[in-house]
């Protein structure tokens, strides 16, 4: 067993059981925190030096040692040892090898409990800024697609049954809104993540004249934590990230599902670019939407990670418990899954081609203008409920005749209501869309405004 672990076990008479060592070690996954760990150790050592808790020379020796360990890790020269349990002990142990006993002063006024909480917050802050960047890119891809297809009309659906015509841009902007709320949620999460735990010690604070504000500034934290017990045992920020990520994945999975449907022969509204489609090992004609399917499928593991950490945290007594080490793998997996999904999916959206003719045709079929006919009667004085019933009968008649509403003669209309006149034939898919001109509706004027506003919001 490596020297530092031996010295930590001075009160024991036996070495740790091998299986226990395997079971409790975390370096196989927390090695991802090496940069954050070294950064927080450097800030801590400098603070100790400034405060005269260790000498300035000792601080500089420690800092130089840490910097060279970072280089070793980055070049792949440092073999991480599971017997050293986690990334923190691996780095500290290497520091002893490099600078000797003065390395033992780094852990003054610090515990692995406030150390790991600090590292995780640094990691989460970086992840958050990347997440927001990727979400912005995704929104940009949606907006570009909406703008290049500003005139395209599709059927809007409820219950996955054709309902009323809408502009494709309006439909895409619905997703823009969802991702806008996601961006805001991650921004909100950042406010609560941006708090420095270091200086809380193991649980009760530390008996040295430390300067926590200085460390916070060095590491770029907006504030310091107010309660040492809370600081070492709180993982809300990880749960919040995962909750926000779950919502984003849910939004992505809905869009994924629509792209899967729309690219099928049954819909045929869009075609996925060859570079974003996959083939079948047996059916040569296949062009499969695997990227969208995986985005939909990976939503499951992101939800799973959220449930796992919520369950791990439930009923944990204050303050630190080893259970908290379970905060990492699911979190890293969620960050990786969300980032790769946003990145690849944005490319799929950017390269999507739209079959405007096919979508326009579908938008006019299946009696999608029935509501407009009811509204027509309302404008001529009928109460809406009565108009609804009249048009319902008209639709049943048309279905029986295997005709569209436009194909029925005026006499058929007038046999159901004397309010119908020749002008009923001026109701078209386009007039239906134009009419929905209240704020938030699909009329071209409203959608043009919404596109402009969306562009501005991306600039913010
Ligand atoms: N690897 C540990 C974790 O991730 C570091 C903190 C260990 N602290 C302790 N008291 N055992 O939680």
C-alpha cells in the first residue's frame, strides 16, 4: 500500500481488505476532477501562504509541485493508483514524491469533504457554461431551419390527428421556446452552484485564520457558503442540473419523435441528410433516423441518473457520508449524454430538408378547415356551439360522399344552414393561417415577429 494511505491508517492494526479497497475506490471515475482538484489546491495553498499559516516558500513549493503534477496527468505520465482511493489522494501522494514532507502542509485547514464539494462545483460550473453554449447552438439551428422555410405549411396535430394548418416555422418556434426555458433553468442553477464550500473543513469549519473570500475570487466563485455542515453535504446543485437536463432531454425526445415520424414514408414532410442517417444490415433500401432515436432513447438514462441521485440523497444524516461519492458517475454521464445529444442533433436539424409540397397537401386534407367553417358561421351570427354542430354534420356528409369540403356544392352547405354563401369557398389553408393573427398565433405576421424576437433573444 502506498505510503500516504498507510499513514492515514495509523490507528488500525491491519491493512484494508482488497475487496474493500476495490469497493470504496473512486479514482476510476473521479479522475475527471483532476484539473478542478489541482486548481482548488493551488488556491488553497496560496491562501495558506498569504495568511501566514504556512510560509510563502512552502506555498510556492506546493504550487510548483501541483502544476507539474497537472502536466504529468495531461501527458499521461502519471499512473493513477486505485490503492490511493480517489483522485485527491493520488495527487497528494504524488506531491509527496515530488517535493517531500512539505507536501504534508497542503491539507492544513482543509478536508477531503470541502475539497471534493469544491471540485464538483467547479466541474458543474464549467459543465453549465458548455451546456448553455450548446443549447444556444441548438436554438440557432432551429431558428435557421425556421427562417429558410418561413413559408412552409404543415398540418398541426392534436391526438396525432390532423387538426389545423400551421406554419412549420411556428411549430419549430415552439421548440425554441422550450429550449429558451431550459437555458433559463440552467442559468438559474448556476446561481446556486456558484458558491465556494472550501474552508468548511470536515464539517465544523476550521481553526485557522483562513481567507475564504480570497479563495472564492481566485477560483471565480461568486460567493462563499454560509454553513459548513450544509456546504460539505449539499448536492442540490447536482440534482438541479440533472433535473434541468431531464427536461431538456424530454424536449429533445419530443422533437426526435416528430422527426422520426415526419421522415417516414407515411408523413414524408422531411428528409434526413445522408450524413445523419444510418443504414440497415439486411434491407438495402433503408434510411434510418438513428440519431433521433438515440436522442429519444438516451432520455431514459438521464431520467435514471436523476432518480438515482435523488434516492441516494434521501434521508442522509448531516454531514458528509460516503454515499455522496455516488454523486459522480450519474452526473458525469448526464453531462456527457446531454452534450453529445445536443451537438449531434443540432447537425441533424441544420441539414434537414423539407418537402414543402407534401406538407402543404397534407395540411389541406382530412377536413383541417372545419374549424374555419365554424368560425365563418360565427361571423355570420351563429353561436359557436351551433356552428360546430352544423359543420360536424357537413363533415359527416363529405366523408360519406368521399369528398373534401371544398368539393361539396353550395346546396349541400345551405341545406344545413342558410348562413352559408358563395364566399365559403374562399376559405383555404392560407386564409386559415392568415386568420390566426392574435399574438402567439400562426399567422405569417405573428410568426415573422416571433422569428425576429427569437433572433434577438439569441443575441442576449
Ligand atoms: N472520494 C470521496 C467522495 O467523492 C472524497 C471525499 C472523501 N471523504 C471522506 N471523508 N471519506 O466523496
